């Protein structure tokens, strides 16, 4: 293909939407949404952010739903490539940060293979924001000098707990996409030697006005947090107990994040 053909391509921005509250998207991310021709967005990207987009922009929903028919990663890659080759400015809007369990690297590889210009706009990961909104510092002098972030879900769920014997030693362990496996997670860590009395916090829908926080111990958290549902963030370690002392966020159910221009959204189901 000629250099002139490449020059007619648009550009894809991988934009981290942040943890949920639309005010927590970065200034750069917000600016990209304001100029995008196409927004390809995930289930965990707050749809209220679509109100920032141009009136004539195209919205394509590609959210993955656990255990239900969803758009494949290959389909998403092709959507990005096709729209960019049409000369469009594409915002690939993902919950949290695109490069933290967001398959951003895979999408960048697909775009590079087609010589599509791209830019990554980092977002605030729920691995950081959820503990913060629950009053849990991930590190603190004399208590925790490091933190580890791990997924509680893998592609085929056959190797989810491979290497978890190492996570037992994490000062603060943050688990994303682990709500559905909370009982197994607790059993794995206790089985590898972590004390059943270790403090644990589970934050459901962090930063949203519907946020809920449950604190317990590793031995009791599966029962205590049974009422919670995804999306959720699990924090394990001594600092998880700080939530009772340092919690500052008071959800307000009367706040409404309304969306005024979703009429152009295109639902894509694989």
C-alpha cells in the first residue's frame, strides 16, 4: 500500500474511562471524546461519558458480558481498523485503564499490524480508585511497602490460580474480576498459608453513587460479601482494615448521571 493511502487513515485513541464516576476521566481523555467521530465503548465505561461526544458521532457498544454472547476481541479489532481506514477519529473507550487487564496491548498490536496511527490515553484503574474511595491506602509506612494487582479471571478459567502461592506474600493484594470466585480465592490464599484473620475489603461499583463496601476477614469474606455483585474490587492485607477508620465517600443515590445523546449507539453482539 502506498504512503498516500496510509495518510488517508484516521487515528485510534485508546482512552481509559476511569473507574466509574464520569468526573474521573482525565482532561486528555475528555478532549478526545469531544472530537471523536466514532466511540467504541465497553460495559465498564460509564455511558454518561457519551454526553461529551459530538452530536453526529457514532456510538458502538462492544461490552463483554460474563457467560453471555458478546463481541469477540477479533471483531472489536476489526471495527477499530475499519473505522480508522475510513479516515475517522476513533475513541476506544475502556473502563479503568486500557493497559490494566483491558486488552489494550492486543488492540495496539492489531492496529500497528495495519499501520493505523494510535495514541494511548491512560485512565485511573479501579485497582487504585476503588481502595481510595473505600478509605484504603495501598501502601503505608511500617505496614505495607508494596501492592500487587492480579486478575481473578483468565481466558479459559483453567489456570486462574496458577502461581497464587506467590501472592500470599503480597503486602496488599488487589484482585480485579474476582467477585464470582471470591470463595475459591479465599480458600486458595488460606491454603497457601495466608492467615484466615487477614483483613479483607470488597468494594462494589467503586466511585458510583451506588458504591458498597464490605469488610471482613479472609476466613469470613465469602459469606459476608455474598450479597455483592460485579463489578467489584477485592483488597486483601492489613491496610484493608483502614476502611473503617478512613472511609470518606458517602454515596448519594439522588445524583443522576444522565446521557443526552445515546440515540446513535449501535449495539454489536457477537
